[in-house]
C-alpha cells in the first residue's frame, strides 16, 4: 500500500512538472495578428481541408508551428488551425500600426478624398515598406501629411538604346480612414491611387487658376440672402508635379462675392515653400474673423507664418504684432 502511495505521489509530481513546462512553452509562443479584414483559419495544410472559422483584422493569435508559407496558430478561444503567413502581422509591426494610428488621431485633416483603386496602406512612404492593410476602391480618406520619395529603380529604367531617365519621385500621403470590418486605421498610400474630393465651388475656381491642390480649409461663412450661408476658403497647392522640398508653393483665399454671386480671389501668395500641416482657427460665428498658420522654409531656416482674415481682407501677422489689430490693405500677390 505504501509503495502504491509513493508511486501515485511521484506520478503526480512528474505530471505537475510536465504541465509546468508545457505552460511555460505556451507563455513563450510568439504573438501575431490577423492582417486582413477576413482571414480563414483552416484545419490543415492539405489540399482538402476544412474552414474552422474566420479571423477578424487585428485579432491576436499565438504561433504554434510553421510549415513553409503556412503558420499554425491558436486563437484566444483555443481553436488551433492554419493560415497563410502573408495574412499575418508580427507583434513589432502591429505595435507600429498602433503608434501610427495614435499619431494620426492628433493630426488635423488637410484634405478629404477617396481611393480610386484598391490601394495598399503602408507603415511608411515607399513601395518596399510593410503593408498594413489593403483599402478597397472608393474608401473615404482624410489626408494628413505628404512625403515625396524616390521611385523604385525599375520605375526609372528606360528601353535599351534610350538616354537614361532622370531620377523620378513619387508622391505619398499619410491618410486616416474608417474601414468596414477593420475600424479606424492610418498609414501611407501612393498619391496617384487617391483623389481629392474638393467641395462644390472649388474645382472650377482652382482649375481656372491651374492649381494642383494639396489642402483646403473653411475659414468662415458669410450670409447670402438668396443662397444662405456660403463658406470661404483658404487653398494651398502648386503648379506642376511633385516637389521634394515643399508641400505647397502657393496659397489663395477665396471669398464669396454676394454682388456678383461668385467666388473671388481675396488673397494670393506665391513663390513660397510651405510645409503641412496648415492649422486653421475658424470663425466662431458667421462673418467672423478667422486665422491660419503654417511653417515656411526660407533661406535662413524655417519661419512660422500666421495670417488673419477680417471680412474679405487677409493679411500676414508678423511676430510681435497684435493679431486682433484691424486688417489693412487688400489683395496681396507675393
């Protein structure tokens, strides 16, 4: 009887030790995250297999094993199955995705638009950067920041016998979007895959001025007896293609002319090198004063510029001036 008790105790101790090692091994299983809006968890890697469940974007998983481009994972519910590695993000990338979204939530929108085609959202500007998620077509996005980077070498190659092409650049935008089945996310998208959705009156007025818009902002509203409240805008952009050094090279303020029933240019400044973001303090009431500011790059460094709009008059506020002083002058052309 005594021997039986000793044997039972020893077996219990061995089982406890084995369980402890098993739990320790589980505790050190690496975490990964579902990297698509819908990821199928399969029963095996065989050609004939069963779909066990659908994983949601960002769902946390534990890696159990790997076989080629297939990864065996365990869900929080304890379901174990196989997924393709391309549909997963490692913990380091997922942390970067979270940090990028946290940053994006603090940034003011510079423009609004949509994706023209299915577009890869990346953690940094550039085609070689890790992909966060693929946005579908016509997904609304908010434009937050702009970066111009060198195009991949293949994009610069020309046919044999031709002169070497000049270095090319690509326009990338940091965007924020609410994606169905994925929630709010942020990342970098190639500029030519997305389009700006300019508000009603702006496409015609900026087109006639030949402006490539990168941002627009409502400053205030004015009352029109026939049309009601009409917004007034500051628009920033440039002429031509990408510029590596400047986000925009001109700005215009458009005000509503009640007499002529059309938008008119109240202020123009060109030959500048501006950086996004443009920060706007909109008027608190119809027809009230508004202001905006941004950083300009100059020969001697960077300059923080501020502007004030009073009625239809816009002027730059110099350092040390009273921003509430009556505006003087009218249209300005830099």
